[in-house]
C-alpha cells in the first residue's frame, strides 16, 4: 500500500505549548509508525514552561528542521539546532524548549502507530 498525505491532511493535536501536527498514525492507516511535525514558538517572558513527559513503551526520535532548542532529560540539558537528531529512550522523561528567536521546527518519529505521552 502507498498513501500520500498532503499538508492539509495532518491532524492538529492541540497540545499545550506547541503546535503538533500528526501526519502519519493509526488514524491514516499506519500499522507501525507515527510521524509529527512539531513547532515550538519563541518563549514569551513570564510564560510557564512545559513540563517533561515520557512515552513508556517506545522511543522517540526528533529531527530538528530549523531553530534552536534545549532538550532536557534525566542526563541534563543539551542544545540542539537545525540538522541535529535527538533519540530519547522509552520511559525517559524529556522536554524540548525553544531558546532561539524563531520557531523551533522538528519532525518527531515514534515506532508505534498509536502514540500518547505520559506525565
């Protein structure tokens, strides 16, 4: 099977603190993968930062398309920018924040067709 998904076909997940468009998932017929385009806006002074979340049963792989960010895990913080890839182990609490002057855009891959986050 081959399926073409156009930009307007993505589902906006309305997640707090970011725009998250689900492009591929079980909802469009995927059996084993989820793909999201995530955009984290420039931080606003006084804004409450997002808290870390985790995915108990699967890894997350994030490819930074543009912008600058800071990923925090139990191992500390790491700066990321365009071209960097972040691999987060299953169950690892993590959060990525925008530390730049433009939106931080990433493609996020999950090896499951039904992705959810846990706090």
